[in-house]
C-alpha cells in the first residue's frame, strides 16, 4: 500500500530547516492479560514484532490506560480495573528521543491516590514526561519540549473520566470546555505548536458524538495544531478542521480486550507527525494490528488497505450534516443504554443504597 499521509492546511512554508518527528500511539494498558504476557515472556517480547526503528522519533507519546503500582485499592465499581507493575514499563525500548505518557484517562486512578503517585514516580524514574495529571504542584499538567524544529506543547484532558473524589495529592484533568480552551490558549503562547490529547467519546463504536466533535473544533480555534483522541478503543474517523487534523480515535495499541466481541479493537493507527520550522507539515499514518499474544505489529498490505478504506469511509461522514447527525444520535442511544445497564448491574451486585451513594458522590464532584 502506498504512503498514507495527511497534509496540514496550516503548512504555509517549505520543508527547509531542522525537522522533528513525533510518534503518537493508541491505548496502552500494561495490565491484565498483557501483564501475564510480560511475566511469561519478558519485557522485550511485547514489542518485538515492531521494526527496530519503530520508536525512533524525537517524541513518542502514548495513552497509559492503567496504574503501575503494588499499592492501593479499587475505589470505583467498574467491571475491569487495570493495574500493572512498575517493572512492566521496561517494555518500552531505549530510543534517542523522549517518551511522554498521557494519564488523562479513566484507568490511571483505578487504585486510588497511592497507586497513581507510584505510577508518576515510575514514569519519572524511566525519564518519561507526564501530561494529563494535576496535583498540588501542578506537575504533569502539560509538557513543553524543545526540539530541533521548535518548542512543542503537549496537553491532555479527560472529559469522559470520573475524577477521584476528595483527592488532594493527584487527579486527572477533567476541566470544563471553557477551561480547556483557556489552557490551550495559554500553552500556545509558550510554544510554536500545540498537540492536544482528549479522552472522550463512546466506547466500542465508530460513531463520533456531536459534543465531542464540537469540543475538538473549539480547541482548534483556541490554537491546537493537532488533536489525538482516545477512549472508544476502536478507530474512528479523521477530520481536518481549519487546517488542523483531528483523529477522533486511534484505537488500541497494547491492551487486553474482548477481541471476540469487538474484533475492530485489534486495529490501531500509529501517527507520525512531521514538524519543521515550528509548524506541523504532515501526518504519516501507519496501521497496526494486535496479535493473539497481544503484541502490536505492522498491518499486512491487505490489512492496511482495509483499515485505510474503513477509516476513509468513516471520515467522509463529517462532510455530510445528515450522516453526522445520525452518528451523533446513535452515540446518544448507546450512551443511554450503557448507563442504564451499568446502574442496573451495580444495583444487582452492591444494592440500591451503595449505588445511590456512589452516583451522588459523582454528581457532587462534578459540581465542585
């Protein structure tokens, strides 16, 4: 298959000058069956189906969908909490650039504050920058990186997350849309270009919610040069708004999922952002699939052709108001069904009183 690239409309200059490359990966959860694979085969096994130069970039950014700790306990009644061990981070090989872990998601806090703090310490120990976390010292809120091609700002938000109630030392950034806009504007004044990571959308559907799409547009208007979204766990469409590419979901990269139920969760997009002169010039897209042993590997030519065709079909929906509205309505229906199912299951397992207390606490946290 030929090169799959997106030329960026904000590219108003030549490619002369120093260049930098950023690699963005999908959801990574070093927990569950992925953790079992690492224990059984060793850290080097997980990524050994990728080429030796796969991680060769100035910046490698991934969404860390778990905590890495032996401490803490589950505080939220969710079906699958994700916890890995600190030594599992060794799956990422040494490379010339800098790793950045996004923790603005709904699994970083699965085992509470102690486990989240252990995770941040583990990432620091591995010289991995963090975005998407907030604490008393504001460390981990965003990242500013000096590259050969200019200063790059990275910031992450988690609109879909449930923040940890009463937390005082660490939490995830789940700001209001107006606050997200303000933070992107502030970061843009400090950097030549800004990339935003958003944890939002409806899980396991290819449709994009209207509110999610509206938020990405607002952040582009605020100065974001590219937006990369996570949370649905399967690939969604790609949109270019005011010259800035928006990847509404790039899928999983290394995670334990029910592939029999959702085979699309095996597919992922690895994004290579080409930066020159402080501007995003183009984005190269590399299709990736997850094997039965939960290893990401480059898609075959035929797999890549199918993934590209499916993604382009999803992307074409953004050019039709009718199709976009239908997709949004479908998202609303799926969200409502999932919410009712979740509440019913919690009542069955823990009783009406515990369920009422839990959802009351969530409402109060959002109102703060």
